[in-house]
C-alpha cells in the first residue's frame, strides 16, 4: 500500500500494518478500517463500508434488544401471568364456599356473600399477573404479587398501579352444587347467583 504518512492509504482507509497490531485476521482489519473510515467521514466510506457498519449496528441493536427482552420477561419478578377466562370453567363446589369466602383458582375468583355467588377475573388488570391464589375472605380482598395492586372483595381497585376493576362473569350452579363460571358472559359487578 502506498501510504500518505497519516496512516491512511490512497483510498482513505486506515493502514493497520503501520501500527504494528500484528492482526492478520482480514475480517477484523476490514471492520477496523470501516469503523475508522466512516468515523472520520473520509472518502473511503463507501457503500460496502456502510454495509459493514450497518451490520455492526444490527448486531449491537440485536444484543440490546435481547437484553431488554430478558428484562421485560422479568417484569413480573417470576410471578405467573395469565389471561381471563374466555369460556366455561369450573368454579369448585358450593359446599366448599361459605358465606364471606373468596377463592382464587388460577385465572378466576369465586366468592359468596349474603346475596349469592359471584365470579370475577383472577388476572390483575395492570400487567396480567395472576392474583395471589388460595382461599381468602371477601373482607381481606385480593392482592397482586407482581406490582402490589390490591382489589376489594368485589374486584374494585383499592391500591394501584392497577386502575381498572376486575371483570365479573356469569355463574351457574348445578343441582349437585358444582359451580360453572362462564368467561364469555360478562355481567355487572352487582350480579349474584342465588345459592340454595
């Protein structure tokens, strides 16, 4: 190469051999030249050099996107997420649901007050995390372990970040006491199914 004394050859590319890097890897040298040429905006910043630069940007962007994606998957801090029911699901049995009781069963909550049995979504309206499961009471309400949202025993938000109440669903009680929650049938928060 005919140098011009600045470390650039006549094409404007950086001459790595004059710096004694000892790097014989052509790919590494090409990338180094592309970064040097385009970084200084010299005449050597050709279309093929820009393609290498774009490749480096894409690799860097892909790595950053993958890191952000991994961070986003940790948003729930390992707590499970779900979606509200979209059709009929079992709600347990009336014999196991005393007045004042509230039971979270995965993505559905079944409760019984003095007016009857009702059901609502067991999925937090903030980020889709499943509410803390197991038996509870209407008075104790519901809690989302992901970001700390709380709901009263009828699904109204008592503490954010959730802003929307839990959706209520139609409840059917069979003669043997089995409860069916129909996630495809939305009802008012005041709706109850009479329990014999």
